[in-house]
């Protein structure tokens, strides 16, 4: 088999020309042909969650569990994930922000060595080191040849798909989030600005009818509580108050919840980027980094979160995510990869295409990163972000295609060393031991069943076969 990246430029151009100009097959419209999946039989793409990496991990290759992880990510025709943070050289960096999630310059080489071909960039830690950190990260990824999507020097550059030519087909990625710094399009004489590709959403607090009168009373007490100058919405079904938006829930709904509505300009422009990306490639994946959840009890960080418990329902998927995922697939996307909630969510198969609503964290070195600049040797160095072991349990999902359709998803459980007390090794992935692997897979079964997805457990690997 050809190694990654060995396809010549002339061959890649031939594939694109054939995709655009080949005669239509029987019963296939021109639009269907342009949005068809045209990877080779046996093509595989590996997807993981957040890559929060502080330093190169070469020293871990002596660990069999970690080495097995690397072998998986290197073996796929294409490998993707969400790069959460920056790559900077702290010795020379002169940025305008105080820092946060950052990795040493050699992290770029390691991400490439580990097999990653294209990564998403829009997330809430992309701006930890200011605009200079974004530029520095781009330069290091460019230096080693790792493609990235969702960030650019202009609005349309941030929106546009970016590509990696694998041995089995040309892969595109479109990536979005609702975090700043948001790229903005030109208006009139204003040229616009670059930044992260936006998919903004408006959150509504859905208030049960029995609580609506109390909220209305508070709104009446503070009529300017919605903001400066304007009163905002104040009707029998909708209220703006204290910087938030509230709607009265339908009769019979007794539990508070959230509802989200997507900014239509952001959605339209993103779907256009997906369609154009598919025309230019054989396969397109769409990535989103979002922290939104649906239920209010506990929140995604608190007790009772469905990601942290063994349950048979999946209320934590914000209601706009299926809407966006389905629309992306309807416009040519072959795979949808969600991150942002620090834990696994369910998997859906829609039109024979996989939707990973939450891939968890693949590398989780935020505890080490959190030590930077503390300056107090007496301060506790215990792990600050380790409330739940579930945050240290994720997957590598390897998706295989045949005849232009999804043949199989193989789910490899990964454990990030929750019990490790040495922070230098905490958060580094390894193939999960049997007991943890079974726990991860059973949780995924429960989270995916309400989405209509059956996951078979074969040994310590989960398998989805859509056509069985």
C-alpha cells in the first residue's frame, strides 16, 4: 500500500477532473454526482477528540498501550482530530494574551509523526495566546505539513474546506465553533477580519409554565434589565432579562431545559463551504467544537451529567447539533465529528454516514499546562480537572468505506491514565485495559441506542455495521 501523502499532484488533479466531468451514471443527477463519496474501496479515516498536548511524547513509545494507539492513528489513510490550544516557543514568543493551552514547538512534529493529517482549529482555547498565538500555531503546522481547517486570515479563508490528499482519496475538512476571535465578512468599505470560522447559536432558557409568572414578575421589577437603552422581548411567550433569553415551554413540559437556534448566515455559509469542499474532494468531514447541552439539571460539568453515568437516554446533545449534522450530510459531508464536552456522546448513522456527537479527549495534558507560571512552590499541584474518570475515557473510531458507502466503524477504547498521579504522564492515551474498555463500550451502547445505532462488542472493540 502507498504511504500517506505519496499520491502525486497530477493524480490528484485527475481525480478532481474525473469527478467534475465524468458522464453521469444511470439515474444519477449532476448534483448527486458532485456530492458522491468517491474514495477507494478499503479507504479508512480515523477520528479522535480533543488533542490537548503540552510536549512531544516520543518518550512514551516504550509503553505498549501508547504504542498501540500510535499504530492505529498511523495506519489509517487519513487521521483527524481537534487541536485544542496553541503551539508556541515560550522563549521567544511575544504575545498579547497571558496564555493557557500551549505546546512546545516540537509538538508540531509529534502531531505529524503520530499520523495526523488534518486538524480542526476553532475552539475556546484557540485564542489563549492572542492573535500572535494563532499565527504561531499556523506557522508550526505549516512547517511540518499538517493541514488545518476553521482558521484563516479572512472570513472566507476560515470558512473554506482544507484538504489532505491521502492514498485512498482526497479528504476535505470544514470546521466551526461559536468561540472568538470570530472571523467576520466584509461589509461596505470595511474589509472584514480573519479568525475562527463561526457557527453562532442563540440559547433560550425554556421555562415551564408554572414558573413563567415568577419570571415575568422579575422582568417587570427591572424593566431595563435586558441591557442598555432597549427593553428587549417581553411578551406572553418570550422574555429578555439579565442578558439571557427565555421562552415559555409548551403546556405539559414540566422540566426546564435549553433550546438553541443557529445563526442562519453562519449556517448558510458553512453549508456552502461543505458543498464546495465536496466538489473539490472525494470525502469531506465536518468538525464542530461546542460546549452546549440540553438539560439544566447539573450541567455538563456537574453531578448527574449523562456523559458521566450509565443511562439509557441521551438528553445532553444540544438540539441544534442534529440539525446541523444532518444538514451538513445533506450537503455532501461524509462524516461529522463533535468535540467540546470533555466526554463521549452517542453515535448516530444518518444516511449511512457516521455522526460522532462527542469524541471526548484524545490527549488531555491540561493538568500539566495548568502549572505554567504558578510561581508558588507551596501551591497544590493536584490535578484540577479530574472530577470524573469519564473525562479520561475516549475512543479512536476507524471508519472504513467500500463502494462509496460506509462499510464499518471500529471503535477502539482509549484510557488517559486517570489513576496516574505523576502529572507528566497523566492524560496520555493508551489502549484501554479490558475492564475499562468494556465500560467505555457499554456506555457508548447506551448513549447511541436512542439514536438508532447498534454497537456490537467484539472482544474489546466496538463495531458498527450500518448495512447489517
